[in-house]
C-alpha cells in the first residue's frame, strides 16, 4: 500500500519560464538514467527480493523516494512551461538564428537547439511526459532487477553515478536560482544514494551472502580457471599493461592477474553446418563447387 503526501520532498520554483530548459529536464525524468528508471529499478528489486528483510525494506524506501523525485521534476517542468507563450521561444530562436547566420554556423542545428518540445504543448498541455529530452518514451528495459542483490546493487551504483553526472550537467546549464536550488537537493540525494549502494555492496559481502565473482554460488572449478585472470591486449599498443588489472593479486583475492600481450585464437576456424533445405538459404561453398 502506498500513501501520497501532497507536499513535495523539496522544491524551489524557477524564477522565469524556460520551455527549452523544460525539454532538457525531461532527460532527468524519462532518460536511460532518469528518475523513472531508478524508481522502477529499486521497486522491482524490492518486490522481487527474497533476501534478508533489511534489503527489501531499504529497496522499497529508496524506490518510493524516487517516485517523489519524478514528482519534483514534473512540477519543475510545469513551472518552466507556465506563462511561456510561443512568442518567448520564437524570440529566443530568432536571436540564435541571427548569430548562426552571421557566424556561418549550421542554422538547422540552431533551430533544433532553440525549439521547445512540441509535445509539451500538443500532447501534455504544458506538462511533463514520461520520455527523455528528445521525446523517446521511457522503456522498462532500462531497469535491472535480476534477483541477485550484489549484481543489482552494483547496477544501482552505476545508475546513481550516471544520474548524478547528468543532474550536475543540468545544474551547470541553468542560471535560474530556483532550478539550481532544486537540483542541488537532488544532487545531494544522489551523493547519499551512491554511498548507500557502496555500503550495501559491502554489507552483502561482509554478510557472506555473495562475493566476487558474481554469482559466487557457481563452482569455480567449472570455469576454465587458466583464463580467469588473464588480461588480453586486443588493440595496438601496450599501455594497458600499466594498469592495476594487468598484474598482481586479482581483486577477488583468488588469483593473479596476467598480461597477455599477443593473445592467440584458442578455437578453430568456424565451419557452419549445412543450411536446412526447407529454409531455402544460400548453399554452402561445397554445394556451390559441386554444381558447376
């Protein structure tokens, strides 16, 4: 059961309308690493959690928090679009177009950069949409909920790292005090969440529930251990040999890294089996040679 409180977690309205920036904010809502992604990722991980209750409770705590972040950003977009007549964007575009023409820049690119998202006016009535900054709909395939908590928590750390990076970039793109104040709160929460997932990863390992390599439940003797810690140099140059991954004890403490400067194929040249006649594919080389 979910309850909704009418007050936002945190919010400072923007001082001025800005339909172009509203379009950019959509990335923080419906982008690959937007709030909708982490919201659904954490909730599904929590709903699917069969581990200790503390992990399920924590996942549902943060997943529910992320619902509030979507609401904050949707509210911000509504404010940025409010009282923003088409004349505002037309004047802004005109200024950019003059500069592009005089400076010899690509006018088409300037038109696209200076235009608001037409769906904000046509589809959502000057409101947010569940899509990214170029109008691509949010996709459930963005989320990770595997049932393995250590694998999921590592994915969560990745999502929060990318999400904070994008929020910081958005912060730098605005001069509006209200926008920057609201984003500063969300950036701070992303700081907490990165630390939270690092702590959760450590907790999983210290509890003995899982370890590197994930899943640790798979018997190591069933993998070809002679290749488990080799770094293969698959590009020109040997600069990669200087990295921590190329020498010394492996990170899981179960092997020694080895740098293979010139890796060689370990398998034969492939020979595909004959095509199924009923599928009417192109015959193989042998068939073609015999029919000449």
